[in-house]
């Protein structure tokens, strides 16, 4: 038996570990309690999700690492990560997961939590504002393509006004600051 | 002519072989080094794959009556079984089919047929104790190093005169037709694996030591307390592959430790409210149908960290600071734990090497190797020499039973 100072098997290292006691142990339960999070715990880190992901090669945190971080309680790192917003929502990870973890849906849950905490990236907020202001993300313009296809310049029956009104009353409106 | 058959080791495999041979009419001599049968299984609270208390489920399921009484009824009452505890094999000579075996029996001091477990001696002297509530033969055992005047007085007052402290060791020579090696395993005590600090701090223990702490009939009544100061345990961390899969220690996978650890993690997560369990692993190998333990553990909230231990540093408050490299995250993590449990390798039990050399058998990483041109069941170790259970290498209880039955089948067919 030895005291801390004289522990013979302890090498001096430059390791600066993440102190688990500084993490949020409730984060995994928070995610688990969300509609798609129930099977979060089933993850055994096989990395099938990362193998399936078409974009993870560009990510610092791969999909399996995001799940791992949720289980560990790395709430701030997950909710402020750029990865959850870059997810293409192709659902390949979720389709292939051998343990039934709803990876894409969990990433949606993370985005919802991040949004509530004001952690939505500026470019996403910009899209939200555009939706709110114009009622649509893409302006249909009366350009040559419609003409070539023999279509009338304006989309018949398209009226973004009701959409704008609805969006103002929704969470999107609140999040981008233009709603109630 | 088959019999008598010598069975070395009265653990799961040895007992199964003895009972089945005896029931088939073959005289068997069952030799056990310790004072009680049961082997390592005696120290398990729950055993996989059924999670029953070991003593309630194993044995012959078809035997009428209460299964719990299996050992009592078979090992002490079956006339074809000659059970000899405190006994070791000194020497084997002769030829296959007619081995001459010399046995040495240390005194037990207490006659199990007379002892009524009244508790008179165990309450008055440290020298007498009941090694386990499930011990078989059901009798008090004696530690001869603690015998003092009080112990001698107590012995003379035994109401059934079961105690004879003047008993001496004895030797016996037998001729047997077949030998069954069922010497089992010993859990490696990992002093030699430096980074885990086993032996340097009382809160660093092995899985079998944890099993005893979890046992409701154990010293703490199944409550998890820190060995260092008796404080309640709040955080447990387990480490897999300690000594196993290492060319420096044991080059093989010890096979049962993953399920063993998961079983304990599940017991703690489900029966001990609020204790956090994390398991550090390089692979979780839940072979066969045991994958359910793994999923059950994850559902119960047991944490799994793929990686290895960087260092273990004892703190002044009795806890240990453990730094883990998490290879999935490529990050180092630091945990505070009360109990650091090592899933240590299974090594051949004491005396297995001597039997291997006396009988001229093949050795496989220290365990008994089956003969190459032998049977498909892999239980033949030589001419009229058989091996079953963990003497062959790491195995779970059902496998040990299956191997023991294969041995019985071979012996009944004439030992070939």
C-alpha cells in the first residue's frame, strides 16, 4: 500500500485528461428521454454509422464519437459542435446500425436542444430568417429555364404569405428572433 | 474392466464426472486438495448463463427432490463415490488401465458424519470455521495454525465428539483403471502487470474477489464497501484482459472474463442502487448466446470505454484517480473510482504441471492439451487419461459439464 506521492507504478506523463466529474452525467438521460433516444444506450461503438456516413470524413467528431460523447456527458462539446448541423440527414447511419440506435434522429434531438440554448450557427439562422421573411428558401425566378420548359413565368398558385404567417408563430420564428 | 476411476479435482467438472460415473455403477475416487468441494464455483454468487445461485442450479436436473440437496445426496450418500478432501496426488505409476496412485490426505480434524454444525466451536475459537454455508462435506474446518488451549478445550466439549485434534496425515495407495484430470483454474493475481497497481492498494481487486463481496452470504452481506476503510462504494471501474492476450503473461483469451465482468456489472447496476459502473475494454467477447449480458449492461447504464489504462493514482480520500485512453474518442479521460476491479486471466491451477509431467501429457499454455489424434470431443489426454473442465483451458460451467459427460461416455465405452 502506498500513498499518492510514492505510487511506484505511476509514470509522469504530459497527459491532460478530461475530468469526468466536470461533465454532465444527466445528458445521456436527457437525450434518452427524447422521442428517438430510447435506444441510445444500445450503442456498442462498432462504428458502422461512421462507415456509412458520406460526410464524416470531414468531421472532427465522427458519428460514433458523437454518440460516445453523449454517453459520457460531453454536453457542451456535442451541442456546440458544427457536426450536428452539417449532418446531411441521409439516414444511412440509422438504417445500418446493428443495434437499432436512431443516430440521425438523435442528431436531430441534439439540434433541437442546441437551438433552445441559442447555439444555432449563424448560417443556419440566416436560412431561418430567409424562410421567415420570404416564406420559402428558394426564390422561383422567371428565368430562361422556365421559359425553355414552356412554363409560365410565375408558379401558379404559389403564395408564400400564409407560410410566413404560420412560421412567425412557430419555434422557428422564435429562434431566429422574428417571431412571438 | 472399468474402475475404479480416479478423478482429480472436485469442482464442477470433477463432481459431474464422479456423479455420472457412480450412477452408471463405476466406483470413483474423487480427490480434492481443499476441505470442501465446489472449486471456484463455490465462490460465485451468481453463475452465468442462468444467473442462479450456483449451488441451486448445477447437478443432475433429473434427480428427484430438491436440486440444492444434490451435493449432499450424491457426494456423501452415493456409495460408488469415495470423496477424499484435503487430499493430493503424490505419485502415479503403473500402466494405462492399471495405474498405481499414491494419495496423501491431510487431517480434517472434524468427522463430517458426526458434526452437527451446532456452532459451539466456531463461536468460541478462531481455529474453527465454516468455510462457506454451501461447503460440502457440511462440516466445520480447522485451521491448525490457530490451535491454542481454548481450541483444545472447545474440542473436548464437542457434543458429538466429532473433533479429533490429534489426527495425523495419512497416505493411501490405489490401483485405478482410468484417471480424469479436472484440476480447474486459478485466477491470476496480477501483481506482475504494473500499470494496474494490484497489491499496492486494497481497493484494487480482481473479479473473483468482487464476486465474494457481492455474495449475500459473504462478510459484508453483499453490500459493496471499500476494503481500505469500509466506506460505501459509489463508483466501480472494471478492466478487461488483465494478463490475458499478452505474450508477457498469458497468450490466450481467458474467454469467460467478459461475461463474468458483465454479469457483475449487471448485478451492481440492478441490485445496488446508484453505484456507477464503467468497463474498460479492448474487445468485449461475449461468445455464444451471452451477447444479451452486454446489451443488458448497456441498457442498465453501465459505461463502456474502449481503451486502456494510463495510470492509477491513489488519493488521500481513499478513492483512486484513474486515467484512461479512450481509443474511440482519441481522448484521455480521468475517473474517480472507489473500487478498481481487474478481470484477470485464468491460469492452470496449482499441481496441474506436476500431473502433466507425471503422466507424460502434452501441455497447452500450461493447461492439459487433448491428444491430437484423439476424439472429436477433445477430452482424451492420453491412454486411459482424460481431462475436462478448465483443466483444458478457460471454460464456462455448461461447457465443463458437457466435457465431463463426454469423459464419462468415453470411460463407459472402455476408456478409448
